[in-house]
C-alpha cells in the first residue's frame, strides 16, 4: 500500500466533472480547406503516474500534438513540451492511445483533424 495517495489529472478533463453534461470537452484543431475547428473528446482512459516520479515526489505535465483520424482516434502524437523533461513522456504517449473523439464531419463525411494539442497533467497529492 502506498504511503501517499496519487491523483493523476488531465488538466482540461477535470472540467468535465464540473461542467454540465451539455458542455462538451473540446479541443481546437485544423481541417484542410476549412480552417480551425473543434473536436469533441468522448472517451478516455486514465494516465498512469510513473513510479519514478512518485518516488521523487515530482508533479509535471506533457503538451502533446496529434491528429484525430476519421474514426475519432488520436494518431501521430508527438511531444511538444514536457516538464520535467522526459519524466512523464512515456505515460502521456500511452494515454493518447486511450482517447476517442467524435469524428469531425465536413458535408456529412468524416474528416481528419490535424494540429490538435492537449496538456496531460500529473499531480502528486500528499495523502
């Protein structure tokens, strides 16, 4: 059993529990020929807090850029910035595989959305 409780939070996801159900969690992206659009996050897993970070008592965040394919999957994720460097990168990349977005429709057809960014925050709470 851990001596401290560990909470992992997705920065924007915490708002999903506070906002009314009609307020969707969305992220900005780009669609060729359309411009800036919003994609709606409909499903996600939970990021894993790395043991090494927990043992050092470190919190941090990772900014990830990715695309959303026609099926609503996050694809092509790349790390834009991480603090502290590399501490949470592997966990954030695994977390990206759990995300599911509502496919973005242009004229009734699902379209890929590029340049979407999300910050995955890791907060160590004293228990």
